[in-house]
C-alpha cells in the first residue's frame, strides 16, 4: 500500500493550490479517542502498576507519548467546547458544566469536524457529545457542526449511566432493552463507520468521546466478576451515582472491581481497533490520537488514591492543579511517528483545530487560539511554541484561573463556592516540582506579575444571553 507522502518544505515553496499548500498521496485518516475523567497514572505507559492497559500502551510504544499536553478544562463540557472550536478557556463560550442548551456550539463557527468535511472527509462521532441534547435539532446536535453520523447518549447527564433507556443515532432516539450496556454498542458503531468508509475509499475522521471511566463504575458482568475475585476485600463497598431523570443507574458492588473491569473492556476494544485498521490495510496512513477530557475523578465509588490515578500530580477533576488538566496524550501514525517517541512540547486541546487544519491543508479558523503541533508529530524542528497556556473555571467572577508559562505554573484559587480559597496566586516551578508542593510566589515577584497580567488579559467576559 502506498504511504501518505509529504512534499518537502523546499518543494512546497513552489507549489500551491488556491493559496493552500497541497500534499500528494492519500489523505490521512484520523481517529481521536477521548476518554472521560482518565488520569495520567491510570495507564501503564504513564506508570500504572495495578492494572494493565497493554493495547492503549501500544499507542505509546508504537508512537509518541506527550508529557505536557493539557485538556480544554477541568470538567467535561468546556473541555469538549475547547476541542471543537480551538478557542482557549478564556475565550470559549462554555466554561463550566451546566444547562445543556447553553452548552451548544455556534453553528457559524468552523469547528473541528467541519474542517474535515471541507477537506472531503467522512466524519463520525461515537459516544458522549457533552454539548447539548443529541436528539434535538439545531445547535445542540453534533450533525449541525460537521458530523455525518453520531451514535451515543442523548445527553451529558444520561451519559452517567451505561444502562440508559435509549440511545441516539443520527438525531433519532432509539429505545434500548433493559440491561443493554450502551458502551459496547457505541464502539461497534464506530468500528462499522471505519470499515464502511475504508471500503468506500473515503478518508475519515472518527471521533470517539467514550464515557469511560466516568462514573458510574458499570462494566460487563463477566469482567466485573473477574475483578471482584482479585479484590474481594472491597466487596463491602457500594458505588452509587445518578443519571438523567427516569434513567436507571444501578448501584455497583465493589466499584474498585467495576473500575478495573471497565478499563480492561475499553483496553480490549482499543486492541480491536488496532486490529481493524491493520486488517483493512490503512494502518500506516491512520493517525490515532488518545487523550482525556480532564483528570481523574472520585465519584461513584472510584478511588483515585488506590489506583494512583494521577501519579505524582496534585489535584483531580475540578482542580486547575496539574492533576486536573495535564492529560495523557498518545499519538500513533506509523508512516510518520517513530516508535517509542516522547515529546515535552507544551500543547493543549485548543491546538487540535490548528493541527488538523495543517494536516488537511485547510485554513485555520479565525476563532482559533491554537498552534499546530503537526511538526512535533512528524519530528521536524519547525515547531512553534505557545507564549503561555491559560485556564479558567467556572464562569463566575470569582473563578479559578491558571497559567502555564514555560516551566512556571501560576494558580489563582478564587472560586468562593469552594473552601480554602485565598484569592492569592500560587506559583510553582514544574521543572523541579511537578507535584506543585512548594509555592514560590513570594520569591518570584516578577514572574508573578507576568502571570497576573496574563490572567487579566486572557479572560474575556462571557456574553450575556
């Protein structure tokens, strides 16, 4: 099979098409897997010891592992909004989880899937949308924003259970039999989408925003029973969680076992995905990306301390410490990425729009705040760097804020709704203190002043609706 060929940068200085540089060969297929509430320490390639994730680890072993990739925010919806728009957390319309209709994307924006569509790709999303009700017409629906197909949960709240009463396919709500484990159906739909488009010789973008391992700790029964035998000492624990109105969300006996079972099932499916692209003959020309929407959680009986889910990092979901936003990020692209590669390039979710525009020779949308990291994936030396990364959560005047400025990390813990908020900026040297344990603010007034200025300038107040 012919490999995807890139003209040299020298040749590209002479060749253009409609003002856009044109690549030769077949377009690169892209599979983007977005785990939900997965900490870096949950994966073997980042240090997990109690639970093996061999197939996810293959993405690192046969591709590139990033150490400084950041999610779009520290909770679900705003992180996804950042990914889809390319806007950083101080510009994007969604800055916290909330009322679903208010989460919807602007249909006038050129979103991530729209870039693929403009480049002639088939596009599909499979899982948890998180930006509105997927059965509604208009801005809430992923089909409005460039996806040809969607299969998954009806809403973010309903995605709290893996046994909902219905699922949505292409805007239509479909009843499910009681006890149907929706996650496996969604993954089957994603695999079918890939296979169908390969057979039709269509380049594709397959977006898989799985709910794993978000609570509840539901998993296939056989695997759950297997892990209960491994950890019988936790059988007296009951994991409880809630979903949308009227939706069943069964309690989980031994949520420690439930978590391990859901992760093993998911890892097995990543193995099936790798087998599928190989069987279909598109392995070399398919870029597979794997990350998480934020750090690990402690809900539904999940115990991040037992699993060491964030390794040496401080904080979990809803924190702007590294444990809440420094996400696992793996990239596998056999024709371009050297096996076992590692990168310390500082990147974030809002770079995906620019990166995909670069990959597909499309113009970067005007709203984008991102920088393409395609040079890093291809191992070239032309990678541009961010002046800084900015974060905020949630959408109140007292919100928490954070800035990554080179080796420095500044955090303003200002949200008055939470306890232990001082309203002062903390400062950490991540090169020496990745666990953010030693506040150096008093000793570095100049750095502190720069970070304070960035926090003020990067924040744009939300428009009133």
